[in-house]
C-alpha cells in the first residue's frame, strides 16, 4: 500500500469517526489543531485507524500523532506496518 492509499484511508477514518467532509481534509491537515479534535475524537480515531490498518498503535505514540498532519500519520502507519 503506497502513501496516497494510506492517506485516503486515514481521510475515510476521519470522515467516519468525526463526520468530516473529505473536501476539508488534505495531507497537510493537522489532526488536533486544524480539526479541533478533542481527546474523545482522537481516541476514537486511533481505534478506527487500528481497525482499518489492522495494527496496534502504542499509547506512547498518541502524543506524537496528535500534533501530526494526515501525511505524517500516513508515514507513521507505513513504518509501523513495515516493522
């Protein structure tokens, strides 16, 4: 799966978990800052991403991911899946 496919799946997860229109989302969208995600939104998103990508995102990664853009989260997931 290449980065563009991962980004699309993250955008779908955001749409599903936070009911956001795809038009508002790009690879440079910051999860918390741009989307005003609260802790519940963020936890729901992490669970959705774990399900979509069939992986376990460590709790320790939460802080790192919360400040990230969609593109950076895609990079993180690609690395996680390769490990």
